[in-house]
């Protein structure tokens, strides 16, 4: 089986790069697949995550205005496809150009749209005037129309599948990659968050919430692992730290995981945190946290934009070690449901069935 993944970025420290490194390595090492990954404007970058040496990276250079960008995208995509002749193409891209894919490629092989975000993901706050709202509606309708042109859609949860309302969609969650018997004792006065410093990840909201919590619990620290650290406002009891490869150690040194995203796909960070027994708190944003966090069992789901409740629930976990420990035991069980072996077996069946059609 020869696979071609098409992604915006694969060499950064993002969640999509993380999960694709896990899956691509497994395809090569356990199924003996040939895996190619085509990304954009990363020719001289080194991968942040570890990839099997047999995985083949390709790069396309995209720049210019929207018309030049799309024309170059189409040309380089088709050149790579003709060169590789993949059995299956997988598009893992939340950008609008991904939805043009079925209309610009020349190939008879199956094309799979691998969903890694909400249909309504936005990179910045949206204007509310009539023209802006009309443009948004057109964009979402184009997405709905486009996904039906892919051979299959692989959603990461039933919530995601329902959001697209497409008959060609199936569900295969992301795998939990951390394998450790080590569990945090949940005694360190430390809360952890890991996210890109981007609008949809909502770190600006976390900083506001932590200010309320920190007034009540000044002996607790919030560690935020992120990028573009220099643009974040310095606050007491917050450490801004760069992404690290040994992130499982940082989880195990913490006692609570926090997420304040405006939208998500299937948050790997929640599964990672749960693998070492951390209770988690997140806004009930579209989509993903609801699939992983069971409110009151392994963490708390907070109504969207309810900063007051978020701060109260976080303070409650800080103040109640026994509840933290109970939630922590349950998070370990949740993580086990998403083992790499279970999830990758589903992928193998999916590809085998896809090749028959």
C-alpha cells in the first residue's frame, strides 16, 4: 500500500504533526506501507517529532496572491501525484484550499479527507456585519459541498461526523501515544497547558481565567508550553515555555491539565495528559473535548465562555486533592480506550476496504 499525505506543515510541534508521526511510523513499521508526506514551505526545516527513516518527505513552495497560490498548489500537487502514483491520498488540512482538492487533482485513486478540526474553525475573531456573515455562510456551504466529493471523510469523533452530516464519513479517533506505567501523584502545585499561540487555541482566555484563580491560590503555578512566547503578556505565576519533546515528563510533574480552545478537532493533549493521570478542564467547544472529558468523572467540561465557572472548577480541583486523585484514576482508563494498537487496526481495515471499492 502506497500512501500520500498532504498537509500544510509536518515539521512543526503541532498536534497534527504529532499524530501523523505516530500513524506514519506505524504504517511503515507494522504494515510495511510506503508513506509519502507532502507539506508546504518547509524544505530546509527539520522535523520536530521523530519519523521513521523510510518515510519520504516532499515539499512544495507556495506564495503570491490567492490566484497564484492556488495555481501553484494545483500544479505541484499533480506533479507529486504523477511522480508517486499513490494508492490512497489523505488530505489533512483545515485550510480552505483543502476543500478545492477534489476539483483540482487528476487521479482515480481514492481521496480521503482526514478531519483535524471543526468545520467552523477560524484563525481570528469574525466580524458580525452583514457582508462578513454572508461570506462566512458561503464558505461553510462550499465546505459542505466539497467534502461530499472526497471518496471518504475520516472524522475523529461522532460529534465531528455529525457536524459534517456527510454520508461518506466514518469515525476513527486519534491514538494515545504515551505508554507509561508512571502516574502523576497530583501533589505538585502546578497546572499545565500545551497549545499553539493562535486564536482558536484561546490562550488569551486562559490567562484571564488564571488571574482569577491565582488571586485565591498564589502558591500554584501555570506552565504554558507554546510558540511565539514573546507576544504573550507577562503575568505573575505563569511560566511561558517552548515546546519540548519529552512532554510526558512535564505532564507527570503537574497536577491538572487546562484547555481554553475556541474550537478543536480531537485534542491529543487531553489524551496525553490522561495517560499520566491528570484530571482535565476544557470549554465545551466545537468539537472534541466532549468526546474525551466525561464531566464530573475525569474532569470538567465548562459551558463556552463561562469564565466564572471555569475559574471555580479549577479552584475546586486545586482545593480538593481526593477529587483530583479520583479523576486521575478515571483518566487513565479513558486513555486506554485509545491505544495505538486499537486505533491503527481500524486504519488497516479502512484501507483494505477502500482498495476493494
